[in-house]
């Protein structure tokens, strides 16, 4: 903009100053230079000559000065020209364009002449001339080149020159300014004829020509992507695929030409193309291609591209799939077995996992797996058959190995022997197992081990904890020298995984070490709500539930409880993640508190909702009453215990320890028909209580017993063991109701008549029980050892139905004297006879 303005000013001043009158128009000054276009950085020389008829200098000598743009530069007058001629020399012109003006030093300074000088560089020879033939409609030959790295700062003209040698036809194509490529129309070239081409560049400082090239237009053609027609397995040739292909519709006329071709393949489950493309030369589109050395029974994806001689490669064709012929599976399977026992059925529950080893080949699209107890294949010993990579089955406890095979339509693989290893307890080999994120989809597992010679390696097992499907369990077998492993695969961020490391020995497996890990963590999805469990004095206990595993999003590192009242500062308590409870102490009983809990993981933290609570104060009177009542109660309890232990009172002891009745010291007059198992002493008398017994049976006989009946009674234990029955009952009459009590009778009294009948003439018979069970815990020494019949009138002295004793002798004709107090039962019977009379 500045240079344009200066140019306009110079022209206007020169026009005005050059007018002497209306008829004569001459410039006031004339500037001569060596060139108006010079190489950048070269010297420039200029001369300013002021004419005689210039109005500004008529009749006077004025100094002349030079300006380059708006900058003053020194000049020198020419001595022989009377001060009207001045010369200036610019040693290095570093401007791509600038105005050089000549001025006279009048008041004000006036411009009397000027000239524009431009500078730049001559053009460089064009580089990297190349041409490419387009075989689609319309056919063209597009050439392009590189103008060079240097900017000439001058207008440069490019022209493309061609020469067809077969016809000696020459053509020149002029390009617009700044364009460095040109598309020659179909009329300007012949596909199968050689031609020469070059590019010429011209500007005001010179010209340059590119290196010429010679080419055949068809050799520079880039074909359209070819088309794969079919990909099929080659009959009777394992691992081979046959590709049929053709050119695009626009190049179909070249089906008889020999082209260069490349093929690339990959398996259907792979994300990378296998190695370098396979190259083939001088092939025709009409002939199919065979590709061999491929995996058997495997689906492949194929792509091809073509070119003519050294022409550019076409783009890759669309993918087409094909499957090679199937064959029986080969190679071994890597396996991992876990056991659990069933003690009831004496079976082992087996979880068997497997995966292909590096040498395994399924050789089929559809493969299944069988597990059997026998090495020769057969249905008899088969325990599992599945298309997956996991199986659960039961084995006898004596089983030592199983055999794993892969099966497809073409056959079965060789069996992989899997030994049944059991866990070896009591030996700790692995410690400090850790799992840290390697990236968002991988974990790095590390462990420390002991140097044990029998150790053969490790098994690293991992599975998602949120899914109970055992088929999702993955494993890796690791060498004994390794102490770390990077787990990759389908690990999801924010999901927990259980990782176990098992040591392997020659004869079994060691105890595992397990750790839970996340490939990536973030803050939990929820925070449990705080609950007030209890409060006392100035304390409160807060609890909260555990966060569900699916909502943790990471390993919980800690809980933080924030609480405050309306007056005090915020206080923080750190809580161990295993506790989930905290006791807040020394709280103000007159303040309302607010609290919330924060859950922290390695990936972030989340705050829970706020709760409000208040500690209820105790009334002073209530506290005093509670303390007093507690003291009084403890005092009374202490006194009672002391009195109980050291007291000699019969009443107290009788209350605490009931008296067991002693039949030897009891009286028949105090017997009743009611039964009581325990006897408590009377509180108003020191005399013993009346003993309530019903363990005495009375047998009424309508006639005198014969000797046989007496023998039956003497030899029958169970007939004399009925206790607690009616006094008037008899086992010999229909009205008798017996009992099978475990108690033992003391004696049986036999009457000759009904208990309600008049007194009989014959004396009563007394039967002593033959049971060896004592009446009390130990028989007292004062019990009579031999019982005898009482001496009554008219009673034969030889009847003795009581148990036999060593000193029990029958004295005939004697009138013995008895002491009634030694036989309380007989004394009671005598009393009974008196009452009946």
C-alpha cells in the first residue's frame, strides 16, 4: 500500500513539475538505473538528472537527495554537471521491490523523479517430474513436478513439453501461474508408444529446464481395484485356496495383458494381515491363482492388487473369504484342573479348563472336545463332551489321569494326558501377590516365591467376580523362573477380577494366593447411608452397610466420617474399610450434629448424604436413682449369698435342699393316697414333715394262696414292682390297674380279702421286694436285714415271706418279742388292723 502511494506521488509530482506551460510537458528530472529487475542482494546504481526547465531549480542551485522507500540514502553530485546531476550506489539491494526517488531540498522537500526496482531469483530446474495414466473415462496422462524449494519472488512461467517418438509429434502445454501439474488429454499420447517429456520454467532473471523422462503411458497406468470372484478350497489339496479374479469393468479390455499381482491373507479371527503380501508376475486375469501352505480347515480373508510392469499399484480389492479342507486336529492342548471332594459318594468334582497351545491346530471350523478315562477313544470311559473350553464332571477318588481330545469331522487329535493333581497343604511357596494396572485392558501380576527344588512352575488363574460362569475363567501356565505376568484380553475397566497364583510341583499343586484387582478404577457409584446404632452419655456409634460389589468400581481404601455442630469446626475420622463403624466421642449433648461418610478408592471418592442427630442428656435425679438402685441391689445379693453359705438353719437348708423321705423313719399314719415326688420341710416346726408315699401295694386275696401261687409270687419280680397304684388294688382281680414304673417297691402286703371287708381270720402276708435297687442312694445300716411276721394269735410261726437272710431261722413254738420301732411298716399295718376293727 505504501509503495503504491509513493508511486502515485512520484508520478503526480513529475507531471506537475514538468509543466512549463500547457504546450510543453517534460519531466522535471530523469532517473537512470542499471536494471529495474535485479538479483536479490546485488548492487544497484542510479543517476538523477534535473532538467533546465524545472521550475523548482530555475536560477538557483539546490542540493539533491535520494530516498529508498521512506529511508534517506546518501548520494554524490557529479562535478561537471553544475550540481544538476546526482548519482547513488546501493551496495546490496535486499528488497523484493522498492521505489527509489530523487528529491530537491527546497522548502518543503519536493520529489522530482523516481523508479521502482524489483529483485528476486532465477527459477530452479523443476524436480521429480512424473506422470500417471488414468484408464477410466476419460483417459488422461497427468504429470506433476516440484518447482523447487526456493521462492523466486518473481513471476515464473511453466510449460510442459511432450514428444511422441513414433509420430514425431511435439506438443507444448502452458500452465497457469502457480500451477505445477497438468493432465494431458487422450489425444496427446499413445498408450503403448514411448514418449519424452520435460518442463521449462522462465522468469525475468532467467529460465531452467527439468530433466527429461521417457515413458510408455500404459506403464504409468494405475488400475482400478480388481475384483475377487471366488475363493475355494482346492480339491484333494490340504491347506490350499484357489482365487478367481478379474479387472474392473473399465479395464476389462486388458484381460489378455500380463500383469503383476500381490495377494494378502489373514484368518477370519485375526486383526492383522499375515506377513508380507505374496507377489506374482506376468499373470492373466483369465487364469485363477492357487495359494498353499495355509492352515487346514481354516477360514481366510483374501485381497489382491495389480499393476502393469512398474506402474503404481492399484488399490486393494474388497475382501473375499474361503475355507481350506479339513483334517484331524493336531498338537497338544494346555490344560488346568481344579478339584473338590465329595466325601458322601467318594467322588471327585473336577473343573477342567483348556486352551490351544502354540502348536495346536484345530484344522476345522467346527471342533469339539472330549474327556475320557481311557486312552483309547471310546464311549465307555467318556466323562465329558463339549464345544467350549471348560467342563465339569465327577471322577472316582482313585483316578490318576484323564485324556483330553479335540474332535472334528475329519478325525480326532492325539490325546493330551491330564494328571489329576491334588492340593498339597502345609507348604507356603508364594507370598506377596499383587496386581497393578498395566493399561486399561491389562493387569500386571507379580509374586514372590521360595527357592524350592521340586517346584516346576506356576498357574495364574483369573476370572470376573461379577459373573458366576466358570467358562469365563482364564489361565496361563508360567515357568518356575518367572515372578510376574501381564494379563491381557477382554478385561473390562471398573470391574473386579479374582486372580490366583498356584505353585506346581511334580506330584501336585500348592496352596494358592489370591488377590482382587481392577484394570481401572473410579469413584463408587453409591455411598451407603449412615445409621445410628446406639447412643450413650456423650458418645454415638454410627454404622453403615457394605457397598455391593457391582457398584464399588474399585477397591475401597478407606471411609472418612465428617461431622460437626452449628458452633464447632468440622472434624474427620478415618475408618478402616473392614470395620464400617465408628464411635464419635465427647459430643456436646445440647448441640445438633450433622455427619456424612466419604468412600475412597484409588480412582476417586464420593460423598454420602448428610444425617442429623442429637445426644439426649441424662437428668441428674435419674442418674442418682439408677446409681442408688444398683448399689442397693448388689448389697442385698451379697448378703444373701453370705447367709446361704454360712447359715446353719435347717429351714433354709430344707428350702434349698429338699429332704428325701426315709421309709425306715416314716409313719403309716401320715401316708396319704396322694403322691408327691419331693418333700419340703415345714417352716413352723423343727420336726420332719410327714412323708407322703404311695409306693406300697396291698393285695387282696379271696382265698389262701396255694404253695404254687406263693412260688409264683416269690419268683416273679415284675409282679411286685408296680408302684404308685391304689392301696386297694390287686393284680389278681379284674379291677387291678398296674403300672410299669421304673421305681422299685419296698414291700407288698397280701390280704386274704377285700380291703373294705371285715378283718380276716388269717394273718396278712408280707412280701419283701427282691430288687437290688436301694431305696436311697445307699442303704442305711439301721434297716432290718431280715423281716419276720409279727406274732399274732392263731398265726403259724413258720410263715416267712420276706427275703431270705443268713440268720433268718424259724423257731417253732416260740413267742418272740418284737420291737415295733424297728419295723415301721409292720407297726403301720398293726395300726391299719386296729382301724379296720
